[in-house]
C-alpha cells in the first residue's frame, strides 16, 4: 500500500468525525465574531441589524435573524456530515 492510498483509505476517513465536529463548533464561533465585528465597526449587515433591534427593544427580531441563520448553516453542515460519514450512524 502506497502512502497516498494509506492517506485516502485510512487517515482521512478516520479524521472526518473530528473535522466535521470542529466545523460545526467553528460555525457558531464565526457567526458570533462576525456579528460582534459588524456591531463594533458599524458596518451594514447582520450585526448592525441586531444592534438596532436591541436598541428598539425588538427582541423577536434580535434573535430571529441569528437563530434562523445559525439553524440553516448548522443543518447544511449536518447534511454534509451525514453524507460523508454514512458508515458512522447508519440508523440516522
């Protein structure tokens, strides 16, 4: 077995669960940092919309934008994970 075959058949599949878990955790952290950065820099986007909703006491809008975006991105990553790791949980 060559080095490339070993990497493709053993190393990458065994690392995929950790890679996908890290991607899902990083997604939440990246979204939080993007919102905070937009709030601090006063850039137009989700952060400024969140900041304005907070100022106007519009709590549903404050959490809805972040929640929907995080849910959609998390669901997309979960589908990718399910596709890549078919061998891990066959009942799901």
